[in-house]
C-alpha cells in the first residue's frame, strides 16, 4: 500500500470520528469537558485498532 493512500484512509477515519463525536455531543447538549473526553476516547480507540 502506498503511503499516500494510507494517509487518505487515516484522514477519512479521523474526520469521520470527529464528525460523529461532534454530532453526538450536539444532540445530547453536553458540555465542553465531555466533548474533549469523547474525542480523547475516540482517538485512543483508533490507536488501539491500529489502522
């Protein structure tokens, strides 16, 4: 796999996670602290998956 296609896949996954977390926080009217926590957990999950 070329580095360019790998970076595109990682960027697409990151953007998707960011959008989903943002929408969930907006729907549930959560405060900024929870928003940051959700982004941290999502990033940790992505690192654990190893994509």
